[in-house]
């Protein structure tokens, strides 16, 4: 049973060897470009958010959801979202339910809907909307019902929003944006390209607090800095410095919320030596100053 006294309204459920998890969040967060080996569904109950998939922005408002399929590079700016449900479905479960390895990707967001897919999108919204009351009321068997709803959502996604990699050539009823997304998925996630992207992200995660430069990281990977810059932006959809700032801000935000260290000391520890730049970026991404975030977190804990 969930902890009623938890300061953050959050609970993870596990089904079939952790094949499905459902997480309730009441605090927004900024996540730099990354990817999962699982399918992720973000359903916004309150607030607003922007999710970048392969560099394309997707705006979400109350009642919207978006699907981030396994392996899709994405960046989340949910700093003005105060309640959302995040569902993770393991790729192994998806493959077992569709009869083996799949050659399609799920592309589903409000901005890509067509006249034919809109009714199915709204049906899925109705299913997702049932999850929050189940968590709050917790009737007997609510976990069974929650997971059955997720499986129903998955069935509708596979039935109405699956796009074969072969459709990237423009066949079928895909919108131009969906055609480009399918083509990008096929290009970007060939094994060599995916492994190189993983190496770059791992390197940045290990060295983000150092005075990391475009020239320095390009040299580390044996590449020309201009080529590295173009390759990074093509792969992740954002410039290298943009991603580096995001990684640093995520760590800073965590420390501001969980420690009493001076704000500037936290910023310097995680790679910012220019306080004016740090303050501007922090407010730009989170909509508040570091001190306002710390004060709100203390109020929430109390």
C-alpha cells in the first residue's frame, strides 16, 4: 500500500517481473536528452509541459498524453507540470504480446493526430483518466484494474498508432511530421549510430562538472569539432552546449531540493562558474529562481 504520509504523491506498481510500472508525480522536472529501453507514456493531469522527440517539440496541456517509444531520443521540460502519470512498459513485454521482435514504432502525440486517429487518441485519454481515481480511492483489486487499463492502452496504441519503419518512405496515411519521425527513427537507431550516441551521453554524464568544451569532447572522440557539432544536433535535436546545460541543471536542481548548500556553491560544484548565466538558464528552464524552488520544497516537506 502507498505511504499516505509521503511528501511526494508517488507510487510504483510492478507487474510480471517489473514489466509495467505506473508512477504518479506532483513535481515537475527537467530531463536532458536521453532514451529508455522501454516504452514510456506521459499523461498530464495538471500543468503544462514540452517533450522533444528527435528534436521536435510536442506541447502538452491538461488531459494530453504522449508516447515515447523504446530507443527514441527525447528531452522533457515539465517544470510547470504539477501532476502527471508516467507509465513504463518493458520492451520484452511488448515483444511477447505482439508475437516476437517488432519492426514498428509507436508515434502518438496530440500534434500529429489526423481525423482518423483523433477518436482513438481520445479513447486512450479516457482510459488514462481512470488511473488517478483508482490510486486515490484504492478499491479492492485496484492494482489489477490499473494494469488492465495500461494493457488496453497498449492494445489501442499498437492497433492505431504503430508505424512500420518501411512507412518512412511516405506510404500510408502518415502526416509529414510522422513520416519524418519514422525516417529519423530508422536512420538514428541503426546499431552503430545508437552505440555512438550512448558513448557520447555516458561521457558527458561522467564529465559534466568539468570545464567541458565542444573542442575537447570532439577531440576525445577523434572528430572535427564542426562535424561533431552537426552530428550531435542531428542525433539529439539540440546543440551540444544546450544538452550540457541541461545535465548540469538537473543535478543542481536535485541538490537545491535536497541540501542546504549555498546556491552558488551548488552551481560551481556542477560546472557553472558564471553565476549570471546559471541564474538566467535556471529561471528559463524551471520558471523560478533557485531560492524559490528551495523554499517551495521546504514548504511541501513541512
